[in-house]
C-alpha cells in the first residue's frame, strides 16, 4: 500500500456493488404500468374536481378549510357550510351594560 496524497482510501466491496447494480438494472428494466392502471379517478371524484374548480376562490377556501378539519364539502352541503362560516364569523352583539 502506498501513502501518496493521490490514493483513495475507499474500499469497494464487490458483492455489494454487484447487488446494487443488479437492483438498479432490474428497476430500469421494468415497464411502467399502463396509464389506466395508475391512480385514475373514479367518475364521482372527477365530478367533484370539476365542481371544485368551478367555485369562486372564496368558496374554494371554505372547502379547503373544512377538508383540513376532516369534513367533506360537496355541491349538496356547501350552502350549509357557508352559512355556518357566516354565523361563526359574525361579530358578537355588544352588551348594553
């Protein structure tokens, strides 16, 4: 073993390197799944997305906020949800004390 400054101190483990290379080759040889097998949306999911993107920006924010809270908002209940938001945001009446 020589001690010059140009020596590389790394040690290569041949069997490990061959296994890693074989795994890489195996992964690249796999064909990607057809597009219809990927995470395609169902008809109700597509319908909901079309509905969502047709909403105003304010209504989208309402839907997103409620979704973060775990509630599903759709075309049948959005008016109820917006009414709840209006009531929640309404200022408290001032007491006449």
